[in-house]
C-alpha cells in the first residue's frame, strides 16, 4: 500500500501464461568423423494479465476502481525456428559450421494510458563456426564465431505501473526488442594453460535506467534498449595442483568495452579496462575431510556512459565423508564479507543516478547427501529448463 497526496490505494493483479513448444531433431553420420544435424522448433506463448487499481480518500476506504491506473495486458508470440549444423575433420583440422533461422510473430495490446497496440513479423539468421587445430606438442589452437539472441522477459514488456513511492514508478516497456550479439574468439591451449582473446558486438543491448518522468520530481525505472556495445576480452586460465591435497583452478582476465546510446541522452565519459580474478581451491586433508575456498574479484569499470564499482565474493566450505563415502556432510559459508554489491552511477538527461544494490548472498548452508547402492554414482541424463529470455534458441 502506498500514499500519494491525499489518496490511498490498493491493487489486485492476476496473470495467466500459457507456453507450448514442439521440437524435432535429426542426426546423420556420413563417416565416423562427419555428422549432419538438423532440427525444427515451434513455440507459442500467450501471456496476459489484469491489473486493477482501487483508490480511496482514507485508509479505511471505501475503495473504488481507478480506470486510469488499471490495465489489461495481452501478449502473443509465435516463433518458428530451423537449424542445420555440419561437423567433420579435414586432416587435423576439426570444424563445425551451422546456421539457425527464426521467424518471429508477435502481437501486444494494453489498455494502459490511452491504449497501445503493437505487432511485428521478422526473420533472424544466426550463423556459427568453430575451428580447432591440434599441434604435435599437444597444444591446440581454436577459433569461433557465434551469433545469438536474448529476448526481453515477457513481464518486462507489460507497461503496468508500480508506484515505489510518491515520485518513483516502475514500468514495463512494450517497445523493447531482442538483443543480438556477434561474438568472435581465438583461443590457445598450451599444456594446462588456456589463453583466450575475443570481441563481442551487441546490437540493441538490454539494460535498465532511471528516467525523468512527466515532472522534474518524478522518475521512471524501466528496461530499455541501448544502441550498441563493443567489448574486447583477454583471459588466461591455469589449473595447478600440489600432490593430491591441493587442487586449484585460476582465471585472470581483462575486459575493455564501450557502450553507446542515441535515444536517452546519456552523458558520455571515459573508458577504462576492467580486471577480473577467479580462484577455486580444494584441499584434501586427513580422515576424509575436504576444504573448499572460492573467491572472485571484479574491478571498477568505466564504459563510456556508466561506471560500475568493484565487487567481490569469498566462499568457504568443509566436507566430511562417512559410511564408506556414501554419506557426505558439507557446511559452506557464502559471500563471507558481504561484498556482492551492484554499485555505480551514470548521468541520463538532467539526472545523475547512483545505485547501490546489496544481494542477500551471505549465508551458511548445511547439506547432507546419502547415496544408496554402490559407491560409484550412476550416469544421469542432465535436463535443463529453457529460460524464457532464450526461447527458441
């Protein structure tokens, strides 16, 4: 419940979401090292909601419907996708080349404001290529190009208004379009060390901003599309071990990128590289006791229109096996120093925005696992639900 001027309000919200998908895949082997894969996928979603605002002159009511704040939202989307991929070897060179095509049709209607109706049909083509070449000394050179799409969440398209306070609203954006990225990468595996450099060009990247409202005192929090992002990456990954009691995997990377906008009047500024460090360690002690230590640190970054502050995370755990390794107890402490924080600032229009969002990642967790039958775990088929913003991929 919130208060604005002398009015009190409440609201009811109902949502109905129906998703249907059918997929067929086919594989054909020409030789033991040559394979053609193809497939078709059809998906359809019907997402609608009914939001009804009630307003009253005092907290005890009575409340009556407010037609200006209430709204109906209906979104229908159909995606027909087809793909083909060929993999094989030419001498020592292994290659995988493929393409995916998506035909998307959507219709969106809402009664919010004065009512809006959107609809569009469009075709997207996503090629991909992976090459790998092994050398006599055991090292391997690889290169790849991938095109991918990330679609906005269904609810992010709903222009439904939520009042955070008397001057701040949270609103959906029916004008959002999918984000499309083109990623290039070259990597070298030299013994246990992996070097990687890459470049990603993103069109219409999905983001969010606090924008000036209809009055100088009001602000709207909403999802938006920026015009483009350009990002360079260089990384090094190296595992090492000391006997059987210390196993470690470590990654160091540097990212340098700039974001562009031509619609929301962002103030432009400097661009600086961002450093990243990751380490995961397992210590095997006596009596079946293992200790784990995981940490990462992400440095400060300026990328043209925003600044992200540094953040980090440290997690530690201890594990003990019992009953011939069938029972395992694990106690872990996550984000010990509570430094997993999204913090930064930017200037858009006449507004300077500073944000500081702390995540509830600092907790203790006790896990008990018991395996029935033999001590060797059986192979399991991994099943993953498809996230809605990667639908039909």
